[in-house]
C-alpha cells in the first residue's frame, strides 16, 4: 500500500467527556509505526445540506459560531433528533436555518455497513450530466472481499436510473484501483498530469 493510501490504526479509545458533545481520546498508530493521540467528536448523528443554485452555485448561510467567536459562511447543518433519519435532519435544518423547504434532496455521503459493521464511506458529487464518485473508502479489514466492486455497481445503477453517467478519477500510481474500475465497465476518457479520468458507461 502506498503512503498516500495508508490509514491510521485505532489501538484504543477512551471517553473523556460526555455532554452536548461526546468526546473520545483515540490512541492511534500512524503509517510510520509511531503512536499518538487524536480527539474525536462522537456526538449525535449529524447532517449538512448543500443546495445547488443554477448549476454550480452553492447556497450558504451566514451565522455566528460561538467556539471561534466569529460570524462565518456555512452550510445549513445540525444534529439529528432522536430517531431522525439524516435526510429528515437535513430537510429540517434547511427550513430552520435558511427558511427553505426543498422539493427533493439527494444524499451525497454514505456510511457503508455490512452485517451491522461499518465497512467504509462513499462521497458523491454532481457535475454537468454525471454523478462523480469523489471518494470511496473501504476499511482495511473489509478489503479484498468484493466490497469495492459492490459499491461501484450500486453507484452505477443509481446513476443510470437517474439518466446520468458515472465519472471518477484515479491516481496514475494506483494501477490496482484502475484495474478494478475497468473490470466494472469504466473506460478512460481523459487524463490530468496526475490522474486518469474514467467514465461509465
């Protein structure tokens, strides 16, 4: 595995604060073998909404953030209420913070589970007439088990149902990933200095 793809390994996690924010101190092993501590906010589920206006323009709101004592531009977002689904949270936050009731919402970030265990994450985007697979992460213990191929098939299927193609880019040094994408029907349609651009169909 290249340094670019290396991940941190969690060795231990310790609850250090539980209130409005639930904070854990993680002991992690870095790719170079050294260990360090990393504080992780494991609070209630959270959702953010990204509104596209006239194509590529994104709607943001201006609001005060106490922890940094500043007014900032931000996406409408907030914590989920008990039993609330992420899409419902995003819809409610849009109405509360921006006074907007969306006609429809499209999920762009997915946490992937298998047999009750989180095995990865998926980040999607939209550009022109295509769905872009921005990032796909598969947990080390779940790699080599067909999880990545299953994710790709699902993304392509959902894009096709919406009448869209699926685009992605893969780093030129990552030949293994490029072979996976090509096995799943992706074909190279261009390149940058550092990446291959692939599209399905």
